[in-house]
C-alpha cells in the first residue's frame, strides 16, 4: 500500500469520543463525552417535524441560510454588544468543531505558532497540526486555573499568529474574569495576534461568574474570531450547527475554507433551529438555573463520597482526583472504572500538556436520575477498584 499522510501521525483519534464507545461496550453510565440525555426544547422539535414537510431539502447558501444568519445576528448582537451583520460577519458551520478548524486554516501558515492554555479541549492540538500550526502551551494553575502573566507574555514573545481561548473552559470549568481577558487583550494588541475563541458554553455559567465575550473588549473585534455552536445551548449536539462571527475580511477567507470543507450545514436543521435562536432571555436564564441545580446535585454527591474535585464556574465538567488509587495510567483507570464500576469518564491526560495522570473528567449534562445512578455506582468505587502500590 502507498504511504498514508504524515500529517496525522502525531495524534490519535479523540479519546473523548473513544470513551463513549468504551462506555457503550460495558453498559456504563456515560459521563465521558459531554452531551445531554434530556430532550431539546419541544418548540424546536415541533418545528423540525414541520420543516420535514417544507422546502428545505436542498443546499442552503454555503455560508448559512439567510433566516438562520439573521436570527443568529439578532441574538448575538444583543449579547456581544455590537451590531453584527448577518450578510458579512457570519459563517454557519457543521458544529463549533468545523468552526475552530476553519478559523485555524483561515489564519495559519505552515510553521505558525498558536498559544493554547493547558488544560485544553482535545481538538485544539489536532486542529493546530492539521492546519500546519505549532501549539505553544501556557499552563493554567489550579484551583482557579489562572495563568501567570509573565508566562503568557513569554509565549507572546515567540510571535504566535493566534491565541486559542476556550471560555467557559472545558475541561477545567474556568470562566475568565474581565481583568484576565483584558490582560490577554493587551498582549494580543501589543504583539499583533489574532484570538480564536471557543465559547460553546457561553450560556452555562454559574453565579457569581459572568461570561464576557472576548470580541466585546475594547479594540478586540478586529482581531477576534468568535466560534460557538447551538449544541450545548439547545441540547442538540447531534445537529452539528456551529458558527464563526468575525469582521468581514476574516469571514471572506473563512467562507472559502468552509465552502470547500463541507459546503454547508444541514438546511432543514438550520431552519428548525431558528426557533431556538428566537427564544427570549428567560430561556437562557432557565438553562443556567437547570445546570446550576445539576452541578450542585453532582458536587454534593461527590463530596459525600469524599472524592476531591474541581468546582466549575462554567461549562459542565468536573475533574476528579484519583491519586489514591495509585494507577500509572489514567487511561487504564477509566477502562477499569467503566468495566467494574459502570461509569464512563475521560482520562485527564487527554487535556494536559504536562504529564498529568491523576485526574479524570466527568460531566453532569444528564437527567437527575442518570446522575443519581452514576453516584450510586461510584459509592462502590473504593471497593471495586483496589489500590495499586
Ligand atoms: N465538547 C464535548 C466534550 O468535551 C464533546 C465534543 C465532541 O465530542 N465533539 O466532551
């Protein structure tokens, strides 16, 4: 057989997605890959049923259906504090996954550097490599996962093309404060760097933390490529609807990349999702309240089991400390956890640049009964997983 592409040699398939398959194999409660097991809003589903009988079965405009872009522009203009032009400042993509990949390909030449905070969402490493860029990692320090200004500036001195900002952050649950974002903004301006955001958890934030859109900081609109999606906000991860919002010169290029990668997101799903984009503010308040209750339920359950864990300010992930079990491989721990305890988790090493193997990630975007089922199973954790010395 001829040689396959060298481009993919330095990364594996996604461990997050792999852990979903492991959970299925063992019949474990799957708290690994972050997606809900409850229904999307009824109004969106009702509209989907109607749409199936209407005229939405052919390609939409490659950068997104007009109706969808208009509804999105209206919603995000309200939130981001500036008027977003649906005709020149938006590309609709197949999930934020495509948005991030297209953003990287829009800005990076082979050999360019991009700053990535560690821990980071798994995709960014592969995105950088596939687009020919080289990540420079800057650590975030627990418990609040703040960065050190001098370490960040040292990374900027290496003349990166962009910084990738996941806010609220997966997997550590950090919500960056205005002051932290301002510091990043000042460095981005000083070193003339783009900022690519991943803001898919923008509506899943726990009081008193607040989400600040990076593009809304003074002077940042021009250099920010804002990526997000409808997946988490409307519980429709399988619909693969995401988007990029940026100034027209950047969108012009991103549209080309998107056009040749995927042509476009699914037309009937865009039309049905417009219903969600037109929800009023109370929908987002209810969503945050629902996730706050789930977070509290799950954290209390973990506290009762005396397992040390992070407390997220946003998003729906928790990192658990498994040091006491003495495993050398967190991947093996997760396999044993799924098989013997019946709970699916993601090994922490998938998210860290540093050699971390004492953490696992669980998520709580599940019905309360699913969370109670997982907590019941975790009660036997110490009985079923013997300590290794
Ligand atoms: N963001 C989710 C997670 O971290 C899953 C995303 C995905 O698998 N595309 O688990």
